[in-house]
């Protein structure tokens, strides 16, 4: 049995919006480009046709990927509903003890993880160390980095 993909409600909504855009807009755009490229004649050396076919493969691949995620996902409870322990959907502020540098991240499933948006996966080393912890706890990551949880 396949394991369910964990998403926050926000992540699910973003995927649905992206899927709608891919189907309603981008699919129609590459179809238009294919028609225009075919009208140019010889397809064997037609760069516009090759580009439109590549875009078609990209769009259809992403549509399939999103549909798979949506069909195999479970929407996780947000941290406010979980209590005082860190779980999926929790936004956590913590301090690295050797540098006193502070970080704030949201713990997500792997599909939504994006460090550039301060979203880390529950299975990355830091996310895994934070799961189930409470405010004030100190966690060690990779045996050498210590973090103290400040705000949930």
C-alpha cells in the first residue's frame, strides 16, 4: 500500500491552483503553439514545433505529477490544533546555541518543503529532530548542532 503524501491546506490549495492554470491556460497555449508550428510546413527542422512539443511534455508531466499528489494526499492538521508539541504544519522559532542565531521554519511534508520559503520537511535532519518537541527543549542535529526551541 502506498504511503499518503502529507500536505498542509495551504499547500493543497496551491497545487489545485497550479493544476487549474496548467489545464486551463498553459495546455491551451502549447496547443496553439503546436498549430502555428505545424502551419509552417516541414516539421523535421522546425525549432518552434520542437519547442512546443517540449513544452507539451513539461506541462503534461507536471499535470500528471500534481494529479498523483492530490489523489494520494492527506491534509495535515495545522499546529494550532495539535497542542504544545511540534508536528506537521507547526511554525517554530529556535536558536542555534553556539551562535545564538535565530531561525523560524514551518514543518511540512516533503512535497511542500522549500527552504527558500522557510519550509522544511519533517524528514530532513532538522525537521526530524524538531518533531514531537516542545518549547524550551534542546535538540541536537547530526550529533553536533544544538538548537533550543523558543516559540511554537
